[in-house]
C-alpha cells in the first residue's frame, strides 16, 4: 500500500514538470514524492497534533522540536545519503499505515488512529514486554502452535473494538444450517439505536477535543494517561479502562432522538423563514377594516399587523431551546455550562424576549391613540413602532443568520468564493420571490372563499366581540373552519418549496450547461470528434495526421484513426453495430495497420476467443493496442461529415444513411462522447506519470453471471427470461448471431447445427452447452450483473496502455517497455461480503471471472475461523464464536478442494466486522487492499464504455496541484451515470428520475454547494477519505444511505476540501 501511494505521488510530482514543458528529474522523484505523500496522507494528523500541542494538559512538544521520534530510531534511519527529514517522514507514514491497516472497524474513527500513531512514534519501548505487558507470541499461522493474534491487535485494538461491539450487540451466533454469522442486537435496539447509545461519531468526537481527551482517558489504576511522560504513554495503552473512558454517558454529545424535535433542531431556520413569509403574506392580503372604531385582534393598520411578525422571535427561540434540550446529552449540557455560556444564554434570552415588550408598547399606543398616550407611555406611537421593528429585525436576523453553538463545530469550513455566494443568495432570493408572488394569489383566493362562506375571520374580529362570543358553539365552529383553512394553506405553503426548488434547479442546471458549452450547444459535435479528441485527450501525441475530406483538411493526431477503429470494434463486439456499419464508420485501418479484411460473405473474419469477444482489454486486444503507433492509410468515416442540423434532421441518423442500422444506445454513446469532448477538461496525465486508481465494487447478493437455468428453464408454461431480453435487444441479438456464425467455438461446438444457430434463433433447447456459455455472457452484459460491471471497469487497463502507446514521454526511463505496466496505475477490486459462504455455482462464476480478467481483478472477502485455546489471551470477544480475517485473492491464487482460492493476503480483524448495515463495512475492510492515490466506488449494477474510459487521465487532472500543500487535491469529483434499467413503467419512471438527479440536479447542487456523494461513480482522493474514516459511514440504523455521509463528512472537515461535479466523463 505504501509503495503504491509513493508511486502515485511520483507521478504527480513529475507531472508538474510535464505541465511546464520540462523533463522530470527522476533522480529526485522519490524524495519529492515522499514529501508530498507525507503532507497529504498525514495532513489531518498534523492538524490534530497541533491542536493537542495547544492543550496545556497534553504535555506534547511543539512542532519541529524533533520529539516525535525517539533518538535511537532517528539515528537508525539516518543511513546512506537519505536526509534525516525524509527518513522521519517515511517512518511517520509507515507507522500510520501499519496502525490503520490493523484497526478494522476503528478506521471509522480516524482521530483514534491519530492518537495511537502519536503515542507509537513517541514511544521508547523496545520489547513486547515493555510495550504490551506481555511476551512475544510465537504461535503464528503456518507453525505447529495454535494461531495467536499479534500483540498490537490483541492488547490495543481489540479492547476498543469490544467496547464498540458491546454498545450495540449482544452476541454473534452461527447458523447451524448455512454456517453464516447471525448478529443479535441488544434488547430494545432492533428498530433503531436508543437516543443515548454511543456511535462512531461520538467516540471519535472525544478524540477530536484535546481538553476532553486529556481528562477522558483513564488507566485501570485510576491515573490519567496524559499525566504520564509522553514517551511512556504507549506502554500504558493496554492498561486503559476503555469501557469507562468510552462510556456513552461520558462521550455522548448529540442524542439521536426519533421525534419532531430532532427534525426541528437542525432545520429551525428553514421553519422560521417559512413562518415569516407566511405571516407577511397574510398581512398583505388582509384588506383594511371597514371602520367602526373598534380595536381589531390583528390591529387596525398594516403597520400594526406587520408588527405581530416580531412575536415569531420569542416563539421560535422557545421552540429552538426545547429542541436543543432534547438532542443534547446531559453531560454535554454540563460541559457547556461555563460563565461565557451563561452570558451568551442571557443575551439570547434578552434578544428573544424583547419583541414581546416592544409589541405590547405598540398595541398599547395603537389602542390609546396619540391624545391619550402620554399618560401611559413616554413615547409616541411612531417611536414605539420603529423600536419594535428594529428589535424584531435584529432578533429575526440573528436567528436566521447566526449559526448554532460553536461547540458543535470541530473544523473550519472551506471558504466559498464571493461570486458563488452571490449566485447562491440570488438563487434563493429569486426562488422565494416567485414562490411568494404565487402564494399571494392563492392566499387571496382563500380569503375570498372565506368571505363567500361568511365564516369567522379571527384577525379582523373586534376584541370586544371576541370576549362576548368566544363561548358560543357556532362561533367556535367557525373558528375551527378558519383554523383548518389557514393550517392547510400553511402546510401547502411549506410543502411547495420543494416543487419550486426543483423548478429552480432545473432552470439553473440548464442555464449552467448552456453557459458552459456556449456555441457547442447548437453545433454538430460529432463531426469535431477527431480534432477535439486529439487536442484534449491525445494532447502530447504528434499531430501529423492530415486527411483531405470534403474539400478541407482534417488535422488530428496520427494515433486517432486506429484509436477510433478500436472504439468502433468495441461497439461491434458489444453487438451495437454490424459488420457493414463497422466498415462504413471506421477509418478502414485494422489494428495491424491494414484495412479490415473481409471474407467471401462480405463480413470480416473473427477468430478471437470467447473471452476477447466480450472483454476488449484481454488477450488479442491488448496485443492489438501495442500496434497503435504504426503508420496508417485510411478513409474518413461518414459520421464526421460537417452536415447542417437541418440535413441531419431530415436524414434521421448521424451514423448511417439507413437509420434502421443505427442502434439507439450506440447513437447515445457517440453523441455523449462528442458532447463530452466539447467541454472544458484538464490536460491529461502523461504516461508513464499516471497516478494510481482503484475501482472498488462492493458485492453482496447481486448476480455474478446470468446462467442458463435463470435464462431458460425449458418450461412451456412460462416465458423464459432470454426471450424477453432477445425481444428488448432484438437488433443486438441479430448482430450477435451474425458475429457468432464466424466464431469457431460456436459453429464447431459438439452437437451444434450445421449453420451453428437455429434458423429463427429462438429454439433455445437446440443450443449446445458451449453456445449457452456465449449466450449467457451476451445476456449478462444486458442485465444487472457483476460481470457487466467488472468487464466495463477493467477496460481502464487497456485505456492506460493506449495512452502509453500514443503519448508516452520517451525521455523517461520509466517509459521503457520492460518497466511500464498499466497495472501499476489500475486495480479493480471487488469486495465480496459473502464469498466465504458462496454456493458451488457462485464459486464457479467467480473463478471464471478471475480467469477472464487475470491481471487487473482482485477479490477481497471476509474469512472466518473457529476460536482456539489462545482466544481468551488474545482478547477475542467472549460472545463471538469465531475469529475474522480480511483476505485478498486473485487469479494466481491456488484453487482449493472446495473450489475456493487460497488467499494471497490475510489480515486478522479485531472481531466481527459487519457492525453496520453491511455495505459500508464491506467497503471498509477492503480499503487496505486498494492501490494508488485515488478510488472510484462503483455499484455492482453499473457498466462502462471504452470511449468514455479514454478520458480517465483527464479526470485525474482535476486533482493536479502546482505545488505541495495546494488544496486542489482535496476533492471529490462527481460524475454522472447512464441509467439502463428502465424496464417497465416503474423502471422507466425510476430511470428518468435517476437521469434528472444525476445530471440537472447534480449540476445545480454543485453550484449551490449542496452536492455530496451519492454512490455514483465519483472519483475521490483516497488519502483524504482515509482521514475521515473511509468512503462511507457505518453506524447501525443511522447511516442507512451510507454514501451521502461520506460527502457530508468531507464538506464538514473543510480545510480546503471541495466537491466538484464534472459532466465530460460518464
């Protein structure tokens, strides 16, 4: 893991020289990259430590004093020509990664790991007895002695894990039938965790606050950990009373209350704003009184009616205080009960209560009139009204604009540029103005209906009449009608804000994309693919490819024609186009440098293997890519004609003169690709200086591969699934049949018909088993299977190889063919939560997938083993019946007798890892097996396209920094996804909603600062995700939609972090 991160930072450091047109000094790369790695990976640790140093009771040396590593270790690291500073940086990075790698579920609490890292770096203990109070354990796996955990895991990590487990769960049993683990929550915890149950955030918050941390960690003999010398604290960790130190009553600050108070507390400003607008609307539509001289309940003038809005200040202040009381723990209330807090509370109470007194003065002045007022108040009516308006405005603005208690804020948010602030305020001002304009019309209609019904209008009732008729049943019924009408009006007034917000986001999203694309929005982008692809993607390749076409010269990279032919070939292998269309829309250059060959039947011969037909990056395809740099003589495909939009509209299809030949998805893909190339994008990273990225695919129970039994069961009473798939993708099935006719494995399979395929293609029982394997692959690529996702993601490997062939920096020693390897830059990691309990069929499909993608695909899973005699000594939880391990396998691992593979890597976990709702824990245990600086989280029902994958080095350019410490690398890059699961009416509606959510709404949310992370194919800087607990959150019954909380944490941690939405990559 360390080496892959180091290599990625070597790429980013060298890229800075490339961007300036200079040759990277590779002799200094390692040292420069180590500094960058240390700065990024341990940025959170450095900030945490600086806060701890500022705490008087922590007893830490100041930054730069050299006290972070003991003298003996510093002397040992100063070897050769390595600078002492670099040796120290390497030691700190290595220690942090070692602790992080063994932390298991504690990785969700990054500040806990910072404490362990700080104490480990400062420790001077040399033996296990000094550090852990125990002798070294020798019973390791592979020896004759029973398996025994490492001392660090057993003595430091596992005691903390056991506290976390006991807070939520009673035990983990084993099902006698299936052998699967069954976790049992504590009694009363089944629906949701009680309000005062601690969670990851509560425990981590203790370690974020230096003052609480110093007073919160107590050893078993009652001493505070921080009372010990700093270099002796690590040795005392195994004696800490973790159960007492992490007790929910001691650490809990925010209570997860399941009530409306918990909803009101964080959203109180939204409710206050709606209340203000609603009351203003009522005052404006109420007509002036008809005279009579009586004092009305709401006042006799508009000024007095508007003054009543000031009473929202004390009402809102009271409700807010009650809500805060409900959600704040009693311990936290006691901590915050300082002299300053009391003073602030009194100030807020005065601000909230003042409008009551001033409003009373206004009504008194209005009631007595100017003549009699001097005997009651020493102010005039106008003066009282002005004072009330000022006091009420101050109270309302304070409650609207001043955020909550500072104690709730742990980090400084990333500053927002002024122009974005103006845009956001302007958006909400316009939206609320339009909403109010429409609402006033509705309010007036309600008022007119009340007049027509001749019901009571309570606000315009004289006070004298209310005192006379309040006990009348008929008057009470009219008041109830009045309340119901205005209550429903208020309810709809609040509810329709969501509708207006969606409308505003739609307008903002469309306007922003038009402004971003400018004239590209109305051009024919397809015709400009060669030029733009060469300029934006193959930026560093030679541009000597000039072709005469339509009386004009086309200028593009010499490598583009072969790359375009590869794109068209990929669509052909996916059966999006037939042979005729392939020849028509290709440059006519095969990867061998010759024109596409044809047989006597007019279709090119195809002698590739089954795997290469469906996985373009494997076998022969990789060999084909190696010839990308050969010379070519080619023709221009017809789709690059620069026809007018009118001609295209009458033609009906951009890829062919016969629209029936054009597959709808193929047209969408090419259109999307052309639009993407028209958008602004960073310059790509140049091979071999491409940083590493891992695609993480969590897998639970999703289908791996569609089997024959699922597609066709032979029953005459049901319609087989393969019939439905064939009907939906009829043109693609026809292309598949035509392609398979030239495939030896299809035609020559034992028992096949003379033509290789039944006449109508639907006689499913006539196909052989070998043919069914190919049909299953074809169907799997059109359903939501893991195979489809892995097949798409693994195209990154061939794409990186293409970039290397087209535009590698030949001056670099790293560009030598025997040095460059795209696998240094890419890993596809599937985290299979249930692999250990797979059936024979699932194991066969997994092994087949590993064989199909032998180099780039890895599988992480959770293994288990029974306890043994060392379990109690190792601290294994007494109510868990197994030990658990995080394992990694690939194609080269040995296949065991039960068809499982022996793990290449096996890391023991502190205990049962799935303490949350599943997905986040499944991702968390696999993160140590990820390689490179960046990660992309993909659900196991998504696919990918070769032409889009070619833009990966450009997307990684979004993280490019000009110097060490620049915040540009602190990013989540949001990307849209193409929804294909539009099956049926409900599916079509869901796909349409998902499409709007992933494009227009995400675009608007990014501008409004509201975009988080939603499980889409976002690319993240893995190092910063490690510093906030991972790529998702995992508290049981709280983090149900685990992905969005990763974006929330990323935003809340601030310090330059940004979430950006890009649309040039799908």
